[in-house]
């Protein structure tokens, strides 16, 4: 159970803090020698824990988007220009497409990636996060979610698809690209985390068919740990983002990435 709680905490924190949850789970299991039985069902539990965290933190936004989207279906053309919630829903769907395509094509091969490659990916992710500091200083055109255009949603979606590779942070990539596109800090964060909902659900659907056994003694602690730590991590990141301090995590990713690369390269 101890292993399940530790891995749940790691998942909850790193799913939202832009330092790559997949990389940290892989590294934690390697260096701490954690072996969790029924790994597929446990992974699903961790995903559900972080999903519930998003649903609670952004419950009001999600409710408004769902209601506005359904109302907007009555007159799509008019709603696109006059119904912000409807437009946001469409943008989320559009931005989800690239990750869905990439995930379906290569998700079976992700487990083959080497630890040294994970280190390289972390270093790349860190470099992109650091770049947000330089750009954010110059960025005066602060767009809101309602100002996002279709091509911007596609660009953010493509950035999200890169996060299927361990070491590339989903939140880090989507928020960074959103900032580069001139989207306001808070709106970049909100859109990124709303976008995580269909992605986490998609991962859940892909993995659920592989469940062979369920051990509640590790499922429940892992779920609760991911859920609680996810709630905390979400609030921490949004505070960092609002203050323009997202780039801080870039230093961490680059240092850890370089260390991981060297360690496994020299083995």
C-alpha cells in the first residue's frame, strides 16, 4: 500500500505540475524499486484520481461549457460568435483530435522508450518552459479563451500530442504554446486543464479493456493519493502561472533530464 500511495502522490503532482507524470512514475518505480501488482488497473485508478481533481477545481467552468454547448447546437453558426461556452467546447474537441490520433497510432510502443531518451525529453521540455519567461515579458496581446482561433486550438492540440512521450509534460507543452500564441496566463492554464479531461478519459478507455484483476488494497490508496495531491498541485500551478513563474519548472526539468540522461548513458 505504501508504494501505491507514493506513486499516487507522484502522479497527482506531476500530472499538473509541468514536469511529466509519465517520466516521474517510470523513474520512481526504477530507483525506488516499486513493483505494483495489476499495473493496468492501478494506472487507471491514478488517472481517475487526477480526473476527479480537474472536475472539482473547474466544476463551474465545465458545467457552463456543457450547458452552453448543448444550447449552441440549436444554431451552430450564430453560437460560434455569440456563445463563448459553445465555442470553448468546440475548441476543446478540435484540440483533442491530434492527441487522439497520435495516441491510437503509437501508444503500444511507448513502453519501449529508453530511460536516456526520457532524460532527453525532460531537457527539451525544460527548455520550452524556460522560453516562456522570455516571451511572456514581451507579450502584450493577452487573448482570452473566447479569442482562440481554430488554428490555435490545432497548434495546442499538436503540442499536447507530443506529451505521449515520457519526459514531455502535457500541461507544460499546452500552456507554453498557449502563452506563445498570446493567450493570457490564467486562460492558458484553464484551457490546458479543461483539455486534459478528454485526454485522461481517452487513456482510461484505452486501458480499461486490459484489466484482468482489481486489487482494492492498492487501487483505493492510489486513487485517493492522486486525487488529493492533484487538487493541491492544480492550485499551486495556477498561482505560479498567474505570477508568470511557470519557467521555474524549466530549471527543474533540465537539471533532472540531464542527470537522468547521464546516469543511464553511462550504465
